[in-house]
C-alpha cells in the first residue's frame, strides 16, 4: 500500500472528519495514532483502525496543552516510530453574533484551532527532521463560502490557520517538511456542522470523500508542494500555492 510503514498522527481523530481521515490513512497502510479529548471516542477510532487490519495508537489529550501534546508525540515516536504525517484536525464549533461572543468563547476557539495546530506542528518537527522530512496537513474552512452570520471567531481562527500554514511552509522547507492546508470546499456532514448550521440540510459533503483528499498531501515527497491551500473539490490545476 502507498503509505505502508509511515507513521501518522491525527489530532481531533475521535470523530467526524478527523476519524474519517485517520481511517483513510490506515487503509493506505499508515500506522495511525489518534488523539482527542474524549478517551471513548479515541478508543473507538483506534478499534476501527485495528478492525481494518491496521495498527493504531489512541491517546486522550487536549491539544491546547503543550505538555500533553509533547507527551502524545513522544509516545507515538516510542511505540510506532518517528512521525511522518501530521493532520491537525482538532476543532470546536461556535456560532454566535460578535456582540454575544464572550472572551472565553473566543479564546476556546483560538486555543483549539490555532494554538492546537501550532503546538502539534512544533512538537513533531524533531521526529520529522530525523527521518528526512514529512507532511503536515492543517485543516481549513471554505472561508469564501461561509455565507451565514455568526462565525466571527471560527472564521477568523481559520484565517489564522491558513496564514500559519503558509509561514510554517517557509520555515520548515529546509528540513524537507511540507506544510499544506486542506479545506473541504463546503460544509461537511458532521455533528459540529449539523449543530451550528442546522438550516443547511442539503448538499452536505460526506466525510469519506473529503478524507480521500488527505492521501495526496500525505504522499508528497520532501521539498515538493508546500504552503498551498487545497480545496478537496477543485482540480489540482487551479489550486492556490504560495
């Protein structure tokens, strides 16, 4: 299989799109570690990977806490080997008018989406460098397609993730580490989307069809495409690369 023997870590892999991407990587032969705050959801994803005949490692942790992220990465390196693929899929949803968004809610969004991406990426750099490179895949949002109100915190945090991706790509290219951002191209049929955008009942994208797109980024060779925002539903010829 295409990723046989490559170690992947998926944050936010307990459910939804994160779980679908973890399973997609496992089907391609990767050894997949997943982390999320819910121990039960992490255990279920790990069981599903094992049921496919793959090898998994499930670790409950909070991506907002630097020490926990470092411990997860250390355990993955010890038990599966150096990480070659990181997917930063941990997310949290919030839909509220700006004037009704509390500072704590704002911080929760940014700490999970932006700080969580930063901490996970920073933690895997030594392992990726030691193996000669790797692929970091961040998860964006169809920013220009969010046509409903109430997403000030979420939208702006995803813009920050996009910017962080581009700068990390420049910083890490010398180490053979590609950093790209994958966004679904629309709203995905997940529990978070159904709870925050209940008025959208048709046209939701399936998690499996989006998860398949992660493989192309996971298979990139060192110092190839990096700093790009990839729309899972647009042809490669029109992807935006930086």
